[in-house]
C-alpha cells in the first residue's frame, strides 16, 4: 500500500456547543465529513480510516461506505484523547503496511486535493510533511508580543512515513499531545514544514461554521460562445457589433447579425448549462426578423438572475480583417456593461485577424468568440 488517510472524528466539540458533535451536524445540506469525502480525489489514498466512537459510527456514519464506494473506507473506535485515537488508528492500518500516512482532523473539511498531493510529494524526500500558515494578526501572550513572521499556525493533514510516526506513537510516554508532529519532534526529528492554505480552517465555533457555509456555496461556472456571419457588401446599412453602429458594410443574418452579442449570449447560456441562442430564438421565426440583439442579451441576463448567478468575467474576441475594433472598443464595453449591469472593468474585448486565410482572411466575414465566467450569489 502506498498512502493511507486517518480521519479523526472522535471529538465532542465543546466550544462549538450543542448535543451533536460538530463533525456530524448538518451544515446546509451536508456535514463536514461528507463534504470532505465528496471533494477528495479517490485516487490519492488506498485506504481511509475514520476513527470515532462506536455510537457515532452507528448513528452518523453508517451510510458512508455506501455513499462513497470510490473510497476504501474503514472504521475504528477512537481513544480517550486525540493522541490515543491516532495511536489506535496507526495500530489498525499497520496490517496494510502503508508507505505513507496522513493524519487529518475531520473539523478541517476544506483541505484541498492540491494541498494533500503536495504533502505526499514532500514525503518522497522527507519523513514528515507538516502544513502551516503565518498569522496576519499580532500575537500576544500576556505582555509578550510574538514575531508574526516566525510564528507558524500548524494545520492538518500532517503527512508521515508510516514506520516513523508509528514507532514514535508506540514509544512515547505522552497520552494527550495536541498533534502528531509534536510526538515525532520529541524524538529529535526535524519537521519539514510546507506552506498550507488559509482556507483550510478548523471549524471550532459557529462563526467558523458560517465561513464554511459561505465558502462551499460558491459555484464557479464557465461557458463559451461563438458566432460568425458573412458581410453584405451590397447593403447600405451599418455594421452592428455589441450594439455599436459602425460605418462599415453590415453582416447577413435573420436578426441584426450582431456576432458580438450573439457570442456573449451563447457563452452565458453555456455557463448556465442551457441550450444555445438558436434554441430559444429560431432563425426562421418572423418575430426575430431584424430585431436588436439587445433583446437576446436581456433574455440571458434574466436567466442569470433567475438561477441566482452573476458574471465575474467576460472575455470577447473578434476575428476579422475590418473594421478596426480598437476604435470602438470602449463604446462596446460601455454598451455591454449597461445592458448586463456589470462593471466595465470585468469586460475584456480583443481582436485578431485571420492572417488572410479563408473567407474571413479575404475580408468576407466576421466572427466573434466569448468566454463568460459566472458565480452563484
């Protein structure tokens, strides 16, 4: 076996309060153990051991093996202290002969796969890998002020070569050490410290739980849109791009053929996992003949509002030989900003030629592509 994870879930959470230990309380539509497991890459660990009291397992954790079949989950009963829980867990997984073991507090559900992989990678050349963050706040102990730049706030998961941490737990006389790295340090091993994550908070009280709720609610989605139209060299009408009229032959289309707005619409609809603009506004429907594409964009804006999302970045790229997009760039940004009610600062508009290749390169058409990123509110 290469890697094992021990998830300590035997605490009662006195500072959090309430009759149910914090790791099992429903926060939103999940609890913090389920949330952590649902976001954990199943390819990282060969075995996951959850150590908790027997009655906790029967009451709160009995469905985990079925819910998370992708993880090889085992259970063992916790000890009277955190340290004794770690020791019992190490005794349990010794039969699997893991090369590395990570020991993690269940009260830290936001530890990322990126951090976990970094810890394991560091174990290739070190006997332990301990994440930390520096404090942004001034730290005082009575009248003494500590140096923030050298004061480290230790996190979990903590990674170890299994044999080293197993031996340290077996030989120590302590029974109530607050973390596993401290036990290893008592045997004169130097700790390999790595940069942790500020978001990897430990949920201790109700305020921490609120941070967790707000963090996990953020859903980021992206969508891509593309549109292309031929140029009508025989029309006396003006070209319209992102709602801006330009002294240039127009494009051929059922509506106003605004490739910029059409690309934006498709990217917003894509980010919302909806169909493309043509699905909602058929190009053979007389209602949309020569219509201002602002109408389509307002429709997309309403979809964002109904689904409780907002745009956080809009990146548009025009592909054409003419016109010179830079001359109308500011006007287009302001127009889009006004329709979608978003800041100009999150709108990017760029342009490139097609290097004389194809019908766009011959100056016979204009294309636009757009990527939109949205987040739930």
